[in-house]
C-alpha cells in the first residue's frame, strides 16, 4: 500500500405479525445493515478483522512440526518471521457439531452446529455480536466483505446472512467519498419511511397482544424491542449524513485484481484505511476468488488445485497460491503495526475446511494475531480430538470487555493465550 495521509405465536409466526401490519419488513436484516451513530470513540478502541478462506489451507505446509515458542517455521510461515511475535499458530481445533464440507462456511464465525451439512437456523456470528454491542461508536457498525461474491459467513441474531460488498473500489467509495446532496436527501427519506413503517407495525401488533398467551406476549415484546432499537438506528444514521467522511489524499492501488491473492490484498488495503480512520472496528472478509492468471508457476484455477488428491504437481502450484494469501495477511498485520493499531486489533485467518481436498471440517487452519494476547508460539491441540475453536471466540469477546461466559459451543475461554 502506498503511504496515505488522513485528516481527520396462541402461536403466531413472525410472518403472521408482519402480514397483519400489511407490509413486508425484514427487521433482522435492517437492524444489522443500518449504520449507527453514537458517542465519541474511546482512547484505545478494540477491533476485530476476520479473514476466511473458502478453499482452506494445506495443513502440512501450514502447521509447524514442533509446538511452543521454539517451533521451526513451516513453508507457509517463512516470510512472516519478522512479525513472529505478533501472531499465534493454532492447530487441532474445530467447531463441535459442524460438518458438511463447503456448506460449513455458514458456521465459520457463528460456530452454529450443522445438521447433515445444512444450517437449520443459524445463530449470530462473532463479528455481528461485537457490532451489536459496540458498533454504534463508528459510522459503520461493521463491514462484511467478499473478494468475489456476495455471500458471507456473517449472520444476524435472527439467522439472516448479511450480503457482502465484493468490490474494493465500491468499498473505498462508500467509506471515503462524500455522498451527493441528492443522495443525502434520499437517505433522509428512506429513514423517514422506515420510521413510519415501524409505527404501523407497532400499532398493528397491539391488537394481536389480546389473542396471545403469556409466552407469546413475551416473544412479541422482545420483537417490539428490536423495533425500538431499529428506530434508534434510523435516527442516528441520519446524524451521520451531516458529518464529513475522512479525507484520503492518495488512493490505494486497487487496479490489479487478476488473482485471488490480489483481490484479498486490495480489500485489506481498504480495510486498513477503515481502521486507521476509525470508520469501523469490526470486519469480516471472506475470500472466494478462483483466478490465478497472474501468478507465476500456476496453471490451474484455485478451486481445481484445492482438490489436489495429493498430486505433487497440484500441491506445488497450490502452495504458491496459499503462501501468497498468507503473505498478504502478514502484510496487513505489518500495516496495522506500523500505525500502532495491531495491539488493539484482533485478526484471525481461518477456513471452514481443514482439508479442502476431502471436504473435511476438522483441524481448521487458524492464525491469530494482535489484540494484546500472548503470541509467538504454536498452540497445538489434538489432531484427533479437536479443541473447540469457539473458546477462542469467547476469549475475543471478553477481550473487548463484553461480559459473556459462553459463545455457541464454547466450554471456556481458550487456554494458552
């Protein structure tokens, strides 16, 4: 990245309730997607950036043979030794009850158990739980990104997937280019319409309360509480419209997107800027790019190489692609460290696939950096009886100051960090 200068339910379904109101409204999605505005930022805000790879990482090239602090760098880690003390290699972990190969993408950050390879009803992802409690302090409560597609592993507490931004240029424009006056007026109108709809929903549901039992009245009250929360978000979103966005005087290099690692780099360059300007503090980037055209020594596409079947030629080419991905993440960590952000920013690189070639969801690849944790070692758990990765997620929540004692299938905070 070039140097940049920054200035400043009787049983009623939810569908029934909405139908009674005579409108179509998806509250969970709106609640998660609408930006919020809140109090001034604390002196040292805590952040999280999750980078997930849809095609995994080849374990033998990633995981060191030795555990502890004196491990010999694996082939994938040789060029990260200048920041060795900033990250931890974690092996032998997975999400309990999760299987299904590629479909387990939905559980990367929610750790929601899968039933025969499909999520019956997903639960909130770690990034959105963070944003729910702390996202109001920035213009964008969270950023949900993808290098090539719009799917994401970020889910609301109602189990709705949040569509991802999949273009680095559009992301940059959304973060740093001022909206036109016409666009600002349109946003005010949208906010006003949203509040009017919420008034209708609230008034219409009052007549339903007399028909409900005690348990359903409680559920309806909880739902109406989410309506009130959304009203607040709509109001504060309008307040952000009148505040200028950060000014960037030199653009990042976003042009070369021929390969999957290039797409990751472009996105992470913009993410680094978003953290430097405190535009957001919670980010997920799901990497689904398949192109390898501009990578020397690589003749097949990324997906084909991930199904290597232990073929030596495929593995050789796969290693080139995957090492570039890891080196790109390492460059992102260096950028954060350069600007004194890494100490307060937790970043994880992982995948739902421990072995992409066989679609195995055990032994997930995990590199974990920053956040003030004790790093510089290989934290090795059992390859046959995996340690629950949600324990790390619980540790991250508590690192943010959130008083949670469990996340998904966690059993405790993670030992060793």
